[in-house]
């Protein structure tokens, strides 16, 4: 009967929910251990100039290889860290590791993601200042990537904090622009230096005619506001050419290179890289 089927559905829903809660608890416990044991790592993905030929920087991306589960994606465990009160610790780990590693490639900038939880934290400016001082990295080489999520709770406080960070000499990038609910008004409301256009806007390039028109408009708008514009998720040669025509300042994506461990990244910088080419085969290092 319909009633029976309905009950079954509810039961299934409860099971699913329970599994989800157990899974979250498991990840949270394991993440506490991973942080304490220092087993997380940071990978680096090259960022190239608008011509797509010269490397100008790298984005730091946290990685976790669980002994039993294997690679757990940051989209999963960063969210758990945020909910479990572990994000400040996780964020400071990435910040310090990335700044330390970046000493080995002094000619490049280093971009580091900040969770909205970190931006809300009153201690952030002191933490960043301390990590900059300890690493000896020139602040102008550092880009902190934020998302529109920083505006949710207390937009005035967030703006103030970003201004203080800029006061240290670092740059601020608005990440994932165009995804989710981001609106053009954020571009005026936030003190930022750089716009990272989400891959959602890059992937239709070459597949549909108006995909290119929207992207061109975003690039033009960003530049008119005095922002440097970077396109994320560049996977094809056709996309690279269209982005170059649109006047994009920088690009990042599998077409050039996947995220890789610091040692491999250092090799790439030393070889004086020819990045443009077919996407690297997945060697199992990244996921
Ligand atoms: P994000 O900051 O937008 O980072 C870019 C993501 O796109 C990375 O995924 C990168 O591996 C992936 N990517 C790069 N090029 C391409 C491409 O050509 N095609 C496709 N399909 N993907 C590409 P990843 O490393 O899995 O990170 C996912 C998200 O997790 C990040 O998005 C960021 O929001 C978050 N995250 C990663 N590391 C950190 C961290 O240290 N701190 C914080 N707060 N968040 C982090
Ligand atoms: Mg990012
Ligand atoms: Mg992004
Ligand atoms: Mg993204």
C-alpha cells in the first residue's frame, strides 16, 4: 500500500541520516588525530599568466590521506572542520606550511584559502602577521582567498578584518566568483584585489556561444573595477585561447598542471616549465 511505501521511505531516510551523522563523527574524530599527528599535507597547483605560458604563482590546497580510507577530499573534511571547531587549527596549519614551502620559490606568489570561520576569528590578523614574520615571506607575495561566505554573519566586521589583512601588505582574492549566490554587489562591497572566476563559468567556454559572452563581461567588469582577474578550472586549449582573448590576467587548471606535493612543484619551477599541453595523466597522487 501507499502507506507502507511511505513508511519505508521514512525509514530509509532515517537510516541515511544516521549514516551521515556517524560518518561525520568518524571524520571529525579522525581529523582531530590527523591534526595532532601532523599527517595532513599541502599540495600546490601552478597559476599561470594570461598568455598561459609563464608560471606566476601557486595555490595551496590541503590534502589528507587517511590510512584506511585513502584520500579524503577537502570539500568533505574542511566542512567537518568548520562544524567541529577545528577550522582555526586547520587553517593555521595550512598557512604556516604554505608560507614555509613558498620560501623555496621566491619569484612566485602563494595563494592560501581562508574559511569564513577564520575571517570571523578575532585572532586572524595576529596569526597571519606571526606566520609572515616567522617565514620571512614578503607579504606582497601572499594572496589570501576568501569566499562570499564571509559576508553572511557580520559583513561590517568581515570588511574591517580584510582591511586589516591588507594593511599587513597581503592581497585578497574573492574565490569561486559566479558560483552559488554571489552577486555583483560583492565586488563593490568587499575590499579585494583579485577575482577568481569559478570553473562553472569557464567550462561552458567553447561549448556554447553565450558562455563566452558572459565570461567576457565578467572579466571586463573585474578589470574596470581595478581587480586582477583569474579563471579557474581551465581544462582545454580552446578555453585558454578564449580566456586570453577576453583579457584574463591569470589562469589555473588541469590544462597546465594538477595540484602536486611541494617537492614535485619545486621540480616544476626548476625545470623552467613548459606547462601548456594536454592534461597530465592522473598519477594517483591527486584526486
Ligand atoms: P578552490 O579554492 O576553488 O580550489 C580549486 C579546486 O579546483 C581544487 O580542488 C583544485 O584541485 C580544483 N581544480 C583545479 N583545476 C581544476 C580543473 O581544471 N578542473 C577541475 N574540475 N578542478 C580543478 P580541491 O583541492 O579538491 O579543493 C576543493 C575546495 O576545498 C577548494 O576550492 C577550497 O574551497 C577548499 N579547500 C582546499 N584546501 C583548503 C584549505 O587549505 N583551506 C580552506 N579553507 N579550504 C580549502
Ligand atoms: Mg581557492
Ligand atoms: Mg576557487
Ligand atoms: Mg572552487
